[in-house]
C-alpha cells in the first residue's frame, strides 16, 4: 500500500518520445509540486566522469564515482520551474550538461546497475517528503514502488516519431520519418529487453495514451486523477 503523505509522490514512466519530461514539468507546475529531473543525475555523472577520464563502459569505476559524488554531496540540484540547475563542487555545470555528447554519454552510464544503485537512495531522498513529480523508466517499479500515484505515459510509435521529426525540423534539421520511426521502434525494443531498469509498466500505474492528446490535455487528465490529495504548499 502506498504511504499516505500530505502531498503525494507522482511517478511517470513510459517509452522514449512519449513527452514525459515536458508533461512532468507542467504537471508539477499545475500542482505546485517540484519536478525532479532524474536525467540530470546521469548527465552530471557523465560530465564528471569525462573530466576524470572514466570510460562510459567502465561500470565499476562509474559506480565508485557515483557513490563518491553522493557520499560527499559534491552534486547539488536546483529543480526550478523553468529548468534544472546543477552544481559540482559549488560550480554550476548546467550549460555543459545540455550538449548532445553529454546526453549520449548519460544514456550509456545510466545503463550500468552499479550507477543506478548508487543514485537510488539519492533519488528517494529527493522525493521522501512528497510534493514531487518524477519521470523516467523505472520510477514506479524500482525507485518509488510505493509512489502514491503512478502513470505510464505512452503514445503510438507513429505519433512519437512524428513528434520527434517536428522537433528536429524546428531545430533546422532534415530528418526522415521512416528512419525516425525505425529508431523509435528499435529504442522501444532495447529499453524493454535491457537487463538494468527495463521499460515496464507498474501493475498499479494508470495508462495515459497521449496519441490523440495535446500536452495541456494530458496534464489535465493526470491532474484529474490526483484530486483526492491535498495540494497545499503550506507546511
């Protein structure tokens, strides 16, 4: 049974391209909650590991580095409504984490069990008081299996591919729909079959199919499912 809190923990899982990040951020704003960008943890580790010369396939060294960062409180996160600011040893590294290279490296380091284990308790600490919205692949199944409200946000592969093509075209990039669809389907297969943190829906998660919904409609639908909780931000 989920632990009852004054303000709940909201877990949003789902496949890549389903819009989890933007929906989670807007849902948090709608509720007056904090959106915890768990991806920032792995991007920060990837950035620090690169500076330290630790390879993305060295699971042991990456796990040790992640444990050290957590134990020494070397990383600090400011999860604001307009974005996440990240600090390493007191120096802000937010801009450095937004590069495509760091994004790719973050995907690689996050696949190691040693890394995910190291960050597990940190994520739980960030959400233990409630009033938070987390999104990812294993939030409702591993990180917060006792989350008060769980969603599995999805959309058809075709719709997710169309959204990704539009996003890339808006950035001035020329991309193929057929190639993008193939990439989306391949990513779904890999994410579902991976040994560490596989993509799967928690048994008690509500399925939200956003194929025919706008972002605002998706957020409102989720908020409707959380009305039983007290959303007061006062202590």
